C-alpha cells in the first residue's frame, strides 16, 4: 500500500457519518415497514435465540444489490433450521431483514430499530457505502457487532472516521468489521485491462458526489495519482448528483479530450442514461470500465447490443474456485441454484451476501457465548475462514497496519460482458491480482 494513503485529504466528506450526525439523523418514530423475520422453528433448545439483523437496499436505485436476498436468506434458513451449536449448547437463530431503501438516513434508522426494538446481537450488511456506513456507525455507537462487505475498504474504514481527512486521528473500531477489496486493487485491475487494448491513454472519469465517487476521484488515494504515474491523462469534469438525467457536460468534456477510455463508479440507472446519451452524441471510446453499474446482467441487458465488451471489476462469478463453509456448495452450484429458483441470471452479490452469513456463523461458533457482544466482536476479529468468495482473514499484512484489525481483503479480477445470443456472459479478462481465478479470454475493444 502506498504511503500516500496516510495523507488522504477531505476523503468522502460529502457522505462521512460521524457519531453526532448519525444520532441526529435518527427519526423519532421507527417504522416497521420492509421488515422480514426468518425463524428456526424446529429448535427445541431452551437457549435465548441468536438474532441476526440484515440490512440491504431492497428498493430504490441500489436495489440490484439486493436482488438475490430472498434466495440467499432462504438457503440460510435451511442451514439454521436446527439451530447453531456453540460449545455444548444449541441456540435457535432468527434473521431479521430490513430495507434501507437505498437511503443512508433510512439505513441508520433501521439499524437503530434492529438494535433497540428487535434486540439483535449482530448485524450484517453488504451493499455500498450508502447502506454500510450508517449501519456500521450505529453499531459501533451501540456496541453491537457488525460485519459489512461490498464496498472498497477505504470507503468504510476511512469514511467512517470522525475526521477522514486527518490520518493522525484515525482509530480502529471495536465492534465493526469489513471485508472486500480496496481502491488499490480496482485501480490495478482496470489499468491492467486497459493495457491489453491500444488507446491514446486519454481517460474520461465519471465520479459522482457520493462515498464511492469521492474516494475514486481523490487526488491522494484514488485514480488520479496512479493514472498520472502510468502515463494516462485523466479528464474529470467534477462531481455530479446520483440520478442525474443529463450528462451533456461530461460527454462534451470527454469528446474534447478525445477520451478513448471511460471509467468511473456510477449507479446502474445513471450509467444507462450516460451511455445512451453518449451514443446519441457520437462519443465512441475503445474501452469502458465502470464499477457498480455494470455488475449486474440486467443492467447490461438494458443497453441492448451497446453493452457488448463493456468491462467491469469482478468480485465473484460461478467460475470462482471457492466453496461455502456452511453448506459445502461451490460457487457454480450456488449460482445455478439461484438461476433455477428465480429464473434470472446469476449476479455478483449472491456470493458476498452468502459469505456474510458464513462469517457470522463461524464467529458465533467460536465466541463461547454468542449473547456477549464483546466476545462475539473478538471472535469476528479473529476470523480466518475460507468462504465462497475466498478467504476472509482479519489482521492480515495485506491491509495497512492502521486498518488491519477491522479490514480483510478478498480477491478481485476484471472482466467483459460478451453478447451470447440474446443474453450477456461474463468473461474474465484479467487475473493478475488473483491468478487462482481462471481467465476466460483476452480484453477486446468496443466495436
């Protein structure tokens, strides 16, 4: 990790959640809408149930991240139907699911509700900083263990500091733990993919005014310094609000810079708008590598034939060589189960939502007393578990020392969506950071 990370300035100021702001943002009357409880009814043990809260954006612009929730929670329910054995005791398990509605304030509200009304002893969450950060911050305040994923680790660890612009003030968290890849990984994957296609190295950037956009566009830890060092010229027209309906200024800037590469981190509906307007206005890049928006087959399908050879970061696919620590099913089997149950194509969050419950149950079993929040947090921090998304190990040297207590890293590769008949298939085109994940082909320029 570059020492530049220790000098981050004003990172994520637009969406940082310090303690006072989160508490002030909690609404007075906490509604129960969007709540689902999954029980383990056949357990006859007399122990108090282990209650796990799960928060995800079931509705709103981030809903694609929660598309597979019902399937994953259903599979988990099968696993916990007889309870979980901790030492010589068997505990029934309940999962209480809440909808963040893709809104940070709502995410904080439902986290508070899970803790104070539903009496959960653990919360798991995995769907971008807009959901993860307010939930994790609330858990830290209330001293309830939390496991989060599906966001670059910098947006979670640094973005939740009271002063994210002052590295000297950063402190480890006691109850909140996060695993995923980092900005250093996605930058490495993207630039490695771009090197496979002949371009003029002019890059147009789409960085919105949210936690991800501010991190990716940060001049210290984001894309700008790395691209400059590698000889790329970056055109960043500035931050824009999510759900923008007019990208004319960005398109004009990219055309003016003759940008043959387009990158960024943008929500699915915004990329659809941008790409359709780009084609209408004659912007024809050779490479498009965009995070977040292009994770989902449905999002690419919405682009018609215009999605062919568009590329993205890839955290999980059916070809990943990992198995569930809960059920033993492989990545391929889990994806196939979802497709058969839903009639839809597999989607990347399936693996990571599943892995949240793997990490949770593993920590519960090792805690000694799953009703003791401090003991459970200690067990999470000691996790070293092979999951369906790869190994999750806190305290690893792969993470900078200041964040190692709270952060674990998972593998990242890059890939392109290729049109195959009437649907798109994901083809892994770069695996330099994770050679254990098989390649599917070379990178191709957009046609």
